C-alpha cells in the first residue's frame, strides 16, 4: 500500500470524525419524549406531572391550550441557578412540557434546554437536566429544525435585519420590580389585552421575575396576537411544537420586556419558510399585535 493511499485514508477518516462531531453538535428546539395511543390529554398530563415532580422538578403552572393540547411548566434548582448566572437569563428558567393529541395518538414533548440556553446566552450547561428528562420521560426524537450549532444559536436571528435575543419588546418601565409586578398582577387578573398569567417564577439572587402568559382571542386579544392563531398557522407538521407556549414577560428591576415575536417564533421554527402556506408571511400582522397585547397587560 502506497504512502499516498495511507494518507488519503487517514484524511478521509479525519474528515469523517470532524463531520460526525459537527453533526453531534447540532441542536434542535424540541424533544419528543414519547408517543402512545390515547385520547385523554388531561390524564396523560397528570401522569407526566407526577413523574417529573418525583424526579425533582417543581410545577410552576399549567395551560390548557384547547381540548387537544396542554402545556405544563416546571423548573428546578439547576435551571434557576443557570438562569441566575447571566443578565436576562431568566428566560431559561422554565421547562415546558406538552401533551398533544393528534388523531388517536398522544405526543409528549418538551423544549430542549441545551438549545435554548445557547440561544439565551447562558454559560452553564443544562446537559444534566436534559439527561434527567431523558431518563424520566424519554428522548425519542429531537425535532423542529435541521439543527443549529451553539455558535449560531448564540447570535441567532432568522434573517438579515430581524431581531436577535438582545432586541426585545420594551413593554413598560416602573420605579421598581415591586411596582411593575403590582401593575402586572392587576392587569393579568382581569385579562387586560386578552393576556392572563399561567405561571410566575422569581430568579434567585436577581431582581427579576419571569411570568408566563396566555394570549387568547376569547379573552379579548386581537386575533393576530392570539396563541391559537399564531401557533395554529405554522405548527402543522407531524411533530407538534405545543411547548412553544406560553409566551413570557420578564420583569427585570423596573423594566418590563418580552422577546420579540420575530425572534421567539423563529427560534422555535428556524426552518419555517418565509413565503407560502403556513409561513412567516402569514404571521406578518402578528408581531405588532403581540406587542400591543403585552404592552396593554404591562400597563405601558
């Protein structure tokens, strides 16, 4: 065998190893835990809740999106510690787990914590929490994108000129977090803007609180702001992104903000087409409508 053949063989092996490593680094926004025959979303949600609380996760809230979809929100000491480790890291505190009925099948899925911790620019790995989720619920299939690297996620935006993580909606400003929370509590309790609270979590060691909210047309929200319209327009694949919900409002000191929809929706659906059926173009009125609803809820 010639030296050239050996060199070419080693080079091919080296490139294969590099390609495999790069592929393994690709992350996707959602993880399908398992599927099963069934029709009772509420009963399956209760079973999921029991398994996760036994595994050390704490329930923050639950959102019955409709009869066919429910989202439960959890956190843990590990998630809270990671969230407290950086400015605006609060967005990484919640774990969202959904139960969705598609025909005669139930799908149980959750947001991939490692994917979102890179997108929210946290330095602390959440691989341990993901491993605990896999052993508790399962990890059948990552889905929602062809895959993005941590480096791309850390500076993610859907297209040139669109918003990044550092370009949120500024909803309101108050003299203090206490004043901001009091205003939000009053507005959310009455469904102002069609927005209501699903959960609330304080970030330890930070002057910050994250509030998950529903936005519902039947509560008075504009159609184009509503969860039903926005998720229903684009979430049409075999694997459902129900755990996109609920939307979050961050109170950081007296500043009240929320991730811009053109960033948040794209982060959950990075491979969605710009034009055509079930595309971002069909949501063109929604970013402004969501901003108006959340601003009304924040009292801004």
